[in-house]
């Protein structure tokens, strides 16, 4: 089993030293539980794997995976930078204590107002299109600005079509064959292009496409350097490092992966005479994915045409199974080691048939009142949650050595209405 979890002396699921059943009892369900040490361990594992191969290495944690302030504070303490995708993420990152220079803003189809916000915040802007470049050039104080470009290397990979961001169907980045012209244009407009970036997709367990993208990006960087004289301060290969979701999916061998990537990188630096740029990557899922569980309580066991286990969470709290058909392993809180006895459908409380956490899943005997723990709920889980069906979003707690802190209050009905206004003519 490649999935990571711990049990305590009662045989219950333990998260960061706390009993999952106690957490569910005390803080209510549905509940997101973040294991602080797991976030730190995951970060350190990637950092060490790469930095032991190449000293000038920087991680830009992809905040979109999990934007909880506490999680971001933890990663700031660890020394991470941020890959931000929106002004909201820039705002949150600054609040979490990240220096603007450690925030790389990679926006797609962003407005001039958003560019202005980024410029004023002092973050590094990673340009996605010629349109963005030209609009940035028109803003006051953009002269001499250090920028980078996102390049589509015509290689893509990911766990689902929606998550493949390289290749001819992708809306992201500039084309590799226009790179020299675009860097020249940037120089003519008075910018200082110092970086190059790519991100080919998300949920990658096979290193091959990633390696191919590294090769392509390095060749583009070499060509740009050769033909425009641009000196790269950093080269960023994006995120996408996958984690196992099913018990028998392989782990990404992070040390081998890091060794292969850095070897390619160093060969190309040498080949093109690049001046030891910083190697950057932007993992999101790899750092936070397996550090959280979604605890949910069974309220209904129903034999219909199939056997359903009904829980108090729905796709508004964890969209991935519904949106991508993603598998999320489910443990029974008081017996995570128990053997499967029957095939069950685990369904949520949202009024749509697609609201399923599992279909035909082999599970142990489950009864009403049981707490289920949905694994790998740290990445793209709360950050994609909604209030659909007027269901307030759940609370989040952070656990470390058995100590528990509420890091996000459970929403209330008032939160459902907080920004709504009733026109006077409709008042009763
Ligand atoms: N860098 C950029 C520019 C990105 O767009 C992303 C993710 C990342 C880094 C981090 O990727 P990661 O290491 O987490 O795979 N909602 C989907 C994933 C969408 C990812 C979007 N971009 C899911 O739940 O699988």
C-alpha cells in the first residue's frame, strides 16, 4: 500500500497524533484535518532531493492547491516561495508573510487591472501572452521590470484532460517557436527578461513527459540566450508532481526524479553556456495532497437498487471525484485496517446523481454513525469547495503532535448570504 496513514493504540486512524474519531466528535463533520508535520516532511523531501543535486534551487509552492493561511505560513517558514495565479492568491501570500520577490505570478487571461495590482505588489510577473506583455508595458513603472515568460513546450501530461496544460490544445503560455521574437519584443519594450517557465500539467507519476518538457524548455532557453543575449536568473519547470491516490499506484521516486531533472538541466546549462540560473519547480499536490483528510460521518445506509452509504459531505466539499472521476481512498475511522467485505457506493448530500465519493468500492462493513476519512484531501479539495445547495463550507483544523488548532471556522447560514442585497422594491 503506497498510501500513508497512521493508527493509534486503539486501532483508530490517527492524524498528527490526534484520534480521527475524537476530532470528528469535537469539531463536527464534515471536517478537513491537516497534518502539519506531513506538510513539512513533504516539502523537505522535495527540497533535499533537488538541492543536494544543485544548490541554486527554489520551490514555489502552488498556492492554488491549498490556500489556507496556516498551511502557507508553514511553507513560508520552510523557505518556500509561491506560485500565485490570481490577485487573491498574491494578497493571501503577502498576508502569510511571503516577500514579494518570492512570489511568482503566473496569470492566464488576466486583466490590465490585475497586472497593475501585481506590479504594485512588487511580485515577479510571469507573462503568458504577447497581449499581457504589451498591456504591462503601458503601465507606469514597468520600465526595466524583471519578467519571465511561460512557454508551452508542446508536451503535456496529467491525470485528466482538464489538467494537461501543454500541447496544441492548451490555452497557456507562448509558443516555443515564437520565444526568441517575444523575448526580443520584451527587450525592445524596456523589460529585463530574466526567467523562463513552463508547467505541462498536474498529477504526473511518469517522469518521462516531465523530462521531455525540461529538455524542450532548456533548448528554448539556450536559443533565447544565444539569439537575444538574455541571461536567465531562473528557469522554472512548474509543478505537476503526482502522488498515489489508489493503494497500488506507484510513488514518484523523488530522488531519482530530482537527479534526472538536474542532470538534464546541468547538461543544457553547459551546452548553452547559461550562467547557473536558479532551478525552480512549483509543486502543489506533492506537498499538501496527502497531508489532509476529509472526515465525514455516515448518516444513512440504504439498500436501493444498489447499496449506498450516505455521508454528510458532498461534492461541494471535495469536487475531484465528480469533476475528474478521481479516486480518493476511504478509510473507516475506527478500523482503518479492516478488510473489505462488500462493494458500496459512497454518496454525498448534494442533490445531483454525480455526487459520489466512490462507486462499487470494496469497503469494510459500515454502519450509520461511522466516521469515514477520505484520503488525499489536502490539494484541490477545500480550495475548490463551494456553497452549492446552500451548504456552508466545512471547518479546517491543523494538528501537530496531538495539538489541535481551528484554522478555518465552519461557515454559517449567515455566510451564505453575506454579500447578497435585496433591492428595496423587493422588501417585504
Ligand atoms: N504551476 C502552475 C502554473 C500550475 O498551473 C499548477 C497547477 C501548479 C504549478 C501545481 O500543480 P501540482 O503540482 O499541484 O500538480 N484541480 C486539479 C489540478 C489543477 C492544477 C492546476 N494547476 C486537480 O484537482 O487535480
